[in-house]
């Protein structure tokens, strides 16, 4: 339980509602900032403006998955309030106060350094990334169905990268009956792809493995689907780029060649906000509990 722990939940989208539900269930004391237009009331949580929160008792600040923008603004879909997480506010918190965010940026990095607070990036954690790969794959399937006129079954799919997302994508498309080849650069990844019963190839030879491909799914956050690679693809190939912005595809060249290439960020929050929220909520609950135990609080 998190009885008595004062937590400020600042901004977010539908995923944050699962976090709030979970923290209330665990008996935390919540200040909700950026939720004034949310019809739903939560017992045990108070909706506040950011300047109304008593940060001197706040042990944890929960930000939405993207954190803040580069000016410190926190987005919310439940309010028109302009919310800025400033150094002044964070300095008012107790020294043990931890900030939780999905990812970070230069503003957040600077904020925690200058205030001496700890930042936890939930999406850097293997467990969160692996759980999150599940709704990501489901969103990818949705996009492939929407943007092709062939079945996934028996289609030729090239997956680039065998990380947490790539492995789940490759396995799921193969299970749907696609003919899956996977490009990687490490020899142990090549071995794993072979062990999975899929066709491995080295990314060095990418351009020679796309001449007959129906769908390319990129998970590598570096320029990998270059103009040279795209020039070898059939005109009907669909490229779905899952890698974080700006993706790893030369979109300009793809458009010029008439090849459909789509950057598809944030799929878990789009196709399964409830599950995506629960993934974050469960890990957060565990981390907050560990933090409380670590401070000897009951
Ligand atoms: P990951 O586990 O770190 O996997 C990344 C893969 O890219 C690894 O196989 C890595 O291979 C490879 N890679 C990285 N740099 C490379 C380079 N320069 N050349 C060749 N290969 C390279 O990451 P992940 O969790 O699978 O996530 C993949 C991407 O998807 C990230 O950008 C993440 O933000 C994004 N993502 C998007 C969504 C969405 O909704 N679109 C959802 C979740 C994640 P090595 O091991 O050889 O480095």
C-alpha cells in the first residue's frame, strides 16, 4: 500500500487514468493537475491547479509518457490550463521526491540536475518496453490491414531490428502466416532469428533483401531505409516505421517514388490506452512502493 504518500499526477491522456485508479486503490494521497475537465471524480484525489499543490509534502511527481516539452510544458487532454513544471516548484519538494516520466529531454534532464531530484524514465526499462511491445504490435497489424489490399497471411514482410519491438513484431506476423525475414547487425541476433524459424539477413545487405517485399516494418531509430534501399522495393511496398521520431526512413524519397511510408508513433496509446496505462501503472506502483520501503515508511 502507499497509504499517506502524497503524489502529484500532472497532465496526460487516457493512459494516466489507469495510473490514477491504481494509486487510489493503493491509498495514496493524490493531487491531480490538469484534470479539471474530466467528468469522472476520483474519491481520495483532489483536482488542483499547479500553483495550488503543496509541493513540500509531494514524494513523487508523475508526468505523462512524453514528460514535458522543451519549455517545461506538460500536455493534458483534460484541461486548458497551461501547466509548466518549473525549477521553483520542484525545489519546494522534499529531497527524496522522485519524478517519473516515460521519456526525458534536455529540459527535464536540466531540471533534475539543477534541483538534485531523481528522474525515472519508465520507457527505458526492459519490462515496460517488452509489455508495451504487445499493443505496439497490435497497432502495427491494424495499420498493415488498413493500408494494404492483401492478407498478412502469405505476404512477404521484412522486419528491421530484433530489439524488444522487433522481436514481437516478427513473431506475431509469422504467427499470422506471413513470410517473415528479419534484418539485424549482431551475429547473436542473426542466430536468434534463425532459431525462431524466420529468415535472417544482415542489415549491411538490406538493399538486396527488399526486391520482392510487400511490407517493411522498421524498428531501428536510425536512418536505415535509405533512398538506395527504397529504390530497390516494388512500387506496392508499404513501409511502416515504428522507430521514435524522426524514424529511420527517407520519407521524402519514398514519397517521390510513390511508395507509401508511414511513421507510426504512439501506437499503444492509440489502440489500447487502457492496457498501455495499466502497464505504466503496475510498474509505477511497484517502484513507488520500493521507494517508500527504502525510506523506512510504512
Ligand atoms: P530496442 O530494444 O533498443 O531495439 C532497437 C533495435 O534497433 C535493436 O535491434 C538494435 O540493434 C537496432 N539498432 C539500433 N541502432 C542501430 C543502428 N545504428 N544500426 C542497426 N541497428 C540498430 O528498442 P525497442 O524497444 O525495440 O524500440 C524500437 C523503437 O520503437 C524505438 O525507437 C522506440 O522508441 C520505438 N517504439 C515505438 C512505438 C510505436 O508506437 N511506434 C512503441 C514502442 C517503441 P543492436 O542491438 O544491434 O543495437
